[in-house]
C-alpha cells in the first residue's frame, strides 16, 4: 500500500496572518498598480482554520493524488470537520498515514481512492486498523 504523508505540524495561532486582499479579478494582460484593487484584509488563520484546536498541517510526498494534490503540497486538515463520501481525507491504515479520496458506498463498503490511475483503490475491511484523522480542507501548492 502506498501512502503519501510526511511531517505533521500544528498551526501557530498566536500570530495574526493578516494580509491585503486584492480584488478577485487580477488582469493577466497589461499590469496596473495594485493599490487600486485592495478590497480589505484577510487573516489566513481565521479564513483557513475553522477549528484551531483540531487542525493540523501535513506535507505530502508521492504522486498518488496527482493532479489534484502534488508532492510537496502543504495540506490543512481539520479533525472536527464532518467527512462524507468523496471527501479528501488523511487516514491511518495500520501504522501508515495516507491522503486519499474517501468512498463510502451504499452497501456499507469503505474504500480509499487515489487520483492517480496508476494506484489501486484500498478496500477497508472490518478487521483493518483504520481511522480517519481528518478532512483535507485546503491544499497550498508552491511553484
């Protein structure tokens, strides 16, 4: 079984991450001064983290979730967020953590799917040591 989580981090909420919010429409053609487009400010801790005590970050390694989530992406994971069919989750299967798409079928079967077709789905059986650690709310990608 291929899993794709490396490093678990907790958010530092003692520092505000307030930054200017630029207009949602940024021209890709001729540039213009950004000051004309500032709408207000956003705080990334407030806007991206809904349950601070139940939120953690993980860094992804591997290609099982490409093209949706790439190796090196930083995920914001919420343990309190309700998970439903087709959510992206961080799950523990045995001693391994992985990022997968959760599938809960009508017959009660639970599967973990990769976005990359080169990886087979993982069927979760009743006897498996399995736990959903949290729902992935955001993926931060660096270029």
